[in-house]
C-alpha cells in the first residue's frame, strides 16, 4: 500500500506545484520516494517534453503496484480508483465524436477554482460562496 500512497502523493504534488500551492513535507517526501524509485528524472508531469513518457511510467507503476499488492482493502481501492481515473480518464462516445475525461470533473474544476478564489480574494469582496465543494479550512477563511 505504501507504493500506492507514494504514487498518489507524486500526482498530488505535481498538481499542487502547477497551482503554485504549498505541499506538506510528508507528502513531498513520499512523492520524492516514488519519483526516485519509478521515474528517476527531474522532469515534471506537466512538462511538454516529458508528459507522455511520465504518464506511461505512472501507468506502468500503477500496474506493477496492483500486481504485487496482495491485500487490497477498501482504502487501497479508494486510492487506486482515484489514481486510475486521473491516469486513464474515461473515453465516452457521443454524436460529436469521442470525449476523454474524468466523470464529473466539472466538480473537481469548480472546487479548484473556488479554492483559488477564496485564497486570493479579500473575504469582503466575496458575496456568496457555495461551500459544498470546499474544505472546512477554506470555509473558515471565507467566514472570517
């Protein structure tokens, strides 16, 4: 399970760095352990030159971790499903063509935008904030 958590932390760290958000030291440490064991480079997942090779490496790592993890409890599947949805997304067929994406990603995007808004706007300028998609620490900042 440790390797799965490290993979999750690597993805989380890459996303937070792109959003210029702070990453906790414990998360960063696990992400670095994963990078050293499975990737071995300093390239970023969001770099134009290295995104596809790193994506392939992450998919391979997820497969290896899944194959060599004997006990898979509900926590394992929680992390596994989140990582798989991020790495593979879903291919949906429609009349306009094929659409790739994470099911209900709009909610993830909305939560990211609302979090950014609360962190970077004076609370007095915000009239209303839909709190369903925000963490309690973000809500407390809005309320203060």
